[in-house]
């Protein structure tokens, strides 16, 4: 493949800095989340255009329940509106929508919209847009461990069969390619319990730009940087 065309198969994004961006502009924090939806729309469209296989967005973490009720309610409202209003766009761009996280812990109406968006886009063959919702990386590993223990107890699997490959199949999304590139906006140098198993060899790219201002030009800079990296996966390259 031409080096210039080389794009990551899977990009994961920690969309941080919504609140800070809003406060800097003199607005309430929730205004940042609202503006953040525009970034979600633009980056999704751009990634689909660039033939990225999967884009995974950290939209609501397990830890986000600690926020004030008003902010949580607003985020759920935004998410619901997004799921409904973007169905046409998802269809037009041949995107397959999926979700990871403890989806059963989300409000019923949100679960219903997620299920409907997944069902409606099930046959699409383009980019996978994966929303991480009520997601925690440690919880994902714990859930996998419980499912494996159940299968061992029921005689479906022997302990000796548990290796990295089989373990991976018990994570929230079977057959998901590991992220090649993890983007974090808002400048903090943390992984914040996101895709802990899957990002083992991801290239990290952090920008001080807050998510509501993150646009395709910034994505381009991240992709150019990614192209220059030499990925050795522990070997000598
Ligand atoms: C982190 O910013 C962002 C979130 C907790 C929520 C992200 C949600 C959206 C971008 C909108 C809804 C999503 C979709 C997919 C429609 P922060 O508030 O923690 O920022 P701060 O660090 O400045 O406080």
C-alpha cells in the first residue's frame, strides 16, 4: 500500500474537553456536549470517507454516572436525539452502528433506540461506528472473565483452552480489530479505563484541542503523524 494512503483500520477516540471548552467560552458545560455532537458527525463522515474500518467513540463511561443528574440527563437526551436524527446519515454512508458497554444499564428508551439503530444498519457494509456507552475497560474484562467461568462450569470449555485469542472473543465485540490509533482530545495524558485490553499496541495521539473544536483538519494531522510511526509490536521492525 502507498504510504500516503495508509490509514489505521480502527481508530478509537476519547472525546474529552467538552466541559472545559464550554467554560472557556463562558457557557454552561452542557453546551460543550451539544457542540461535541457536531464533531462526532464530522469525524464519523470523514472516517467513513477515508475507508477506516471502525471508529469507536467513548461517549459515556461507567464513571460518568458520578456527574450531576442534570448533565447525565442532558447527555442521554443528546445521545437519543443523535441516534434518531443520524439514521439517515448512517444509511447514506453505508455505516454499521454498534455499541459496547453495559448497555443493559442504560435507560430503557436509550436501549430501544440503540437496538433499532443497530438493527436498521445491520446489513451495511461500510465503516463500523461503535459507541462506547456505560463503558468501562475493567468492567469489560470482568464481564469476559465471568462469561468464560460460566462456559467452563457448563463444560463448554476447558481451562487449558483459555488463551489470549479465546479471551478476546469474550469481549464486548467479537472480531473487533484492535485499535491502531487512539486519539485523545483535551490534552490529558490518560487512557481513562478505555479499551484496556484492546489498546495494548495502539499508537497514542493526544491533542490539546478540545472535542467540540476537533475537526477533520485535526484528524488529518493525527493520521499524518500515525503514518510516520514505525509499529514494531515488540519486535525489531
Ligand atoms: C468528555 O468531556 C465528554 C463526555 C463525557 C461525553 C461525550 C459526549 C458527546 C461528545 C456528545 C454525545 C455523544 C454522541 C455519540 C452523540 P468532559 O465533559 O469530561 O470535558 P472536561 O474534561 O472539559 O470536563
